C-alpha cells in the first residue's frame, strides 16, 4: 500500500480522495518508480475537480508529471537507483500518474533527470516549463531572434507563462506579458517582462488584422486572444500556441497568414518524441539556475492537493505548484 490521490467514478458519481492505494491499481509497465515529487498543472486541476472529462479510465491516480527513483526495471535502458523524469503520454488520464508515492510506467516514456538539475527543480519546471521551452525552441527555429522585436507571452502568471518570460528574457528577448492580474506586475517584471499589459486588450473580438507589433508570441490562452495575437503579429512572425484557457475556438481570419506570412505553430507536449524532450530538458538545465525557481514555485504535500486544484482553476495560484508526495 502507498499514499496517493485516487479518482473514482461509479455510475454518475465522481469522487476524489487522498487514501492508501493498493499496488494492484497500478497499470502495466516495465519500470516501477518511487516517486519523489509531482506537480499540479491545469489539466490535473480539471481531472481532480471533475470539471472536464480529462480522466478516461477509473480508478485513476492523477498527475501528468513526476520525478523519482527506479525501484524495479525490466527495461535495459534503466537500472534500479536511476532518477527519471516523466511528462505527458496520457499519464494521469489513461495511465496512473504522479500524485502518489509509487508509479509503474513504460520505459519509452521516461528520460533521465538532466545532469545538474535537482528533482525539486525538475518538478518546479514540470510540463509547464517544458512546454514553454518547446515554444521558445519553435520560435527560434522559425527565425524569431531577439533583434526581431517584442515577443508576447499570454497567461503570464501561469506556469507556462512564467517560464516563457524567464527563458525568453534570459535569451535576450524583449518580453511583453499579458495577464488578468495586473497586481502581479512586479512579479512578472522580476521574471524579465519589460512591459505588462491587461489581457482585456486581447481577449475581446477583434479585427482580422491590426497594426503589426509582435515578432513572436507564446500563447496558452486560445480563442479571441490567439486570433488577436495573429492579427497583430509582424510580417513573417511566428505564434506558438500551447493552451486553451480562454477556449479552444479560433474566431480569426486567414488574413494574417496569407497577407503577412504569419506562422501559427501548434505545440504538443503530451506525445512529443523523446529526442525533442531531451533537447528541451537539456536547454532548460543550461538556461535556468536554482535562483530562478524561488518566485515561481510553491511547495505542498499530498494533503493539500485537492484544495489547491480548485484554487488553480479559479486563477488564484501563481506560477508552479510542486507536490512533495512524501511530505508528512
């Protein structure tokens, strides 16, 4: 038995609780892991609260991220004692995830913890920071350089937004942060934002094209916000889209794409090939320092997960939530 968050559904009754879990609940896999840390992402919040049908198999341990030590392995690439990292691959949705003290996973989903990175900092980064890095890499590969002009980051107070600002600013980009919480402007400026704007300037229905401003953008919001970003992106600019906090619709026009050559690059972090994951995590290890996590991260134990999940969806959680699954 081990402690963890377990989601169940019987008929139409959806339940979630911190409880002792029998190892029989764990699905098939060739690597057993003693989990050290997990996280709370937006998707985890949806799963735990039941506000969206994220979970597709019951019972389910949520948690799309984890870092831990291999306790048993039948895979040649991992040995007992290795510290490994997991993001995505449907874990926490169709396969039991990281918000528990033990996990059983497939070896092809795992990578080794990057050298020089602590387990705590790996989960402070988590899927949010890893996704932010994938977005930045997409902008770089599309030719968006620091000298190209301003780069917009939406959902700036969230995990993806916070890390996108930090990473871009460290790479020399001029970053503009869009947020609904202007009282957090000092936090965003400390991360590296040169300007903070109210999300209302982007979140309402807009015109097909407006004055060019952004050389690139990292958007975790979607809907009207994404459409307005594309409408105001410079000729040849690129927008990396990775989220749908405002909605999954795209009420926009083809005008920016065919008249300004704007590129809309979709960023999937869930099923990303391992080579892309390794590249992103190695870049994160090289760019970020331990000092970068002080203002971004909040640490909780398993007993605080359910309450914090609700706060996360209400928009009252800043940055990243790291869960110490062994905290007593």
